[in-house]
């Protein structure tokens, strides 16, 4: 057995304004989907701007074990030679996704349509996360879960020999659940349909279309969407330029809002409306954020964001905004501590099954730093006083977003904030500490 990596504590303290122009790493959702869809095409797919974080690299290794050829050709540039739809080979060993829930769940979908058996596994955090919801539609398509304890990893999946098209209504809004179903439906004849009660991130539909699949997206009468995929397409290789990740941009952006006198420009941030709930919420709070040079890159809208420090006010964040900012609630909660008045974030049930119980971990992060916070049902309520005392040590629970949120809190709080371990930040944001120091942050 290999031992866990040594913990690397980090301390953040206030240190004058942040300034500069930076580009955060590529979007994780787009990077993982580019690898998976590239692996399902025949021919060479070239990807630029790929996020080279651990979650993406672990997904790439798993796809190589399934028969796709992947090569790094330069800085964040990759070449993929795929196997075609339904063409994955049986892997010789278990597929280890590390901490990547997205990589694991979407690859489960892609493998479910292939007549092979594969073992899916990950680190302790990923082993604790639920997979049963994903397996339900895959089993209806014809895959079989051979071994799994309570629908968790490690699990053995036997792909469908004769995949069937299905109509699936996800029980909760989840882009991963929808994506896994569509990826499995690629191998089925006829039309696979997903009916969403509430719109979730649409990167999979956009990228399937980009690679030549026939996808129809229609609004439903109740404000959701009906997504219809025509099965057994010949996916064609197309270049993918990965935009900067709005979830990663949230951390330097929030630091610039909270540290007095700061003025920062973030380049090429994805502006997909199903991912910009945080920016909408911050504008409601009075944040000074300007969109510069709005443009389209690789099928997604992107813009440069200019962010300046200023006063924030507490707001009520509606539950229906949750799918467009589900990863951003910990950092929003940190910002809410500095707002004047109460911020109530509604409908955060999905946070309980992230890398950690992110709802409880976010509340604990604030409490240990002197911020008044409550959880009522699935709502998180932060009582902002325009300042945060700080001075606490935060337990990160191996969760990269809790770690980065605590660091940003420390850059604006009255006393330094320490985290128990910064090693997991690299799963989504390699180079985070260096980028923040480059803007003037004091991290030690």
C-alpha cells in the first residue's frame, strides 16, 4: 500500500491590494468531456488549453487503459486518437479516477454502451460518494453492475451487449447524471431522451454536437429541457479550445473583491449562462465586475473580467440558481461574511454529496473564523458584518474548494487563516498558490 501524501498546511494573511492580469486554468468540465468524446471518435482530436490537474490526468489514464491513445504535445496541448463509439477495449486493471467524480461518472456512461467489463475505483473521498443514481439509467440501457457495495466504488460494470434507447427523467438536477445517460445512449440504436425538470450545465450536449452527433434540445412546458440524441453516430474529430474555468476564476475574483484597493483582470473566462450563477449573485450584492471583450471560443462564450474591491450587501440566493453555481457556494459563503447583512443560500442539498459534505464543511470553515452561520434544512445562512475575524485553522476534508475558499477568507480577514492541507488544490487548480502570490497575496 502506498501511504497518503504528507499534509502541506498553508496560511493566508492580509497584505495590501491585489493587482495584475491572469488566466486561470482551463475548465475542468470541458477538459474531461473533450478527453472522453475524443476517445469515442475515429481519428485525431487536438485539444488546446486542457486543464492539467489531477482529476483530468486520472481520466486520461483511464481512457488510455480503455484503448484510446493520448499524448501531451505541448503546454496544455493534447492529441487523442479514439476507438469510435462502442469501441473501448476491456482494461487489464481497475480504472483509478483518484478524486474525480466527473471523470468517473461520465466514463461509467461511456463504458456502459460497450460490450466489456471494467472495474471503477478511486481515492477514499471518491469511494465515499454515491454512484447508485448514475447506475440506474445505465442498467435500463442494458449495462449490469456486477459488484458494488451500496452503489459505491470500487464497482464492476458489465457494459451492454445490445444497448437500448431509453427516455430518462433524472430524479435530481445533475449534469453528470444526464451526461452519463447520453454517453451510454451513443451506442444504442434510435433516440435516447433525457427530460430535465431544471436545466443543468449543457457542455455535453454542445460538445456532442461539435463532434457531429445529432442532438435536439427543446424547452418543456414546466421550464425544463428535453434532450434527444440520435444513437450510433460516427463522431468526427474536431479541435477543442478549452476556455478558462469559471469555478476556478471564482477564487482570485473573490479575493480581488474582498481585499481593499484590489484591481484584477481575469482572461478568457467561460460565460456559459448555465455556469455564471455566481457572477449574477455577486452583481446582486453590488460587486464591481465588468465583462470585457465578450467572444466565442470552441462553441462557448468567453470574456475577460475586470474585478475591483468594494462593499458587498447580503442577498437571498434562490434555489433555482443552484445548478448554475453548485461548485461556488463555499467561496460565496466566504464572501458573504464580508457583506453587510444576511445572505441566505437556498436549496443546497447537492452539496452534501460532493468531495466532502460541502455544506457542513463550509459552515465549519466560517464558524472557526468567527463568522455567524446557520444551516436550516438545505439552506446556508451567513450573517455578514462587513468583516471577518479570521484566526482559525480549517479542516479541508481533502476538498480542494474548501481549501481555496478558506485561503481567500484569510486574505481579507483581520487575523490569518490556516488550512490543514493544501495538496488537494492541485486536483482542479494546479498553480493556484503561485498565481495568487503573483497578484500580491501573502501565502506561506
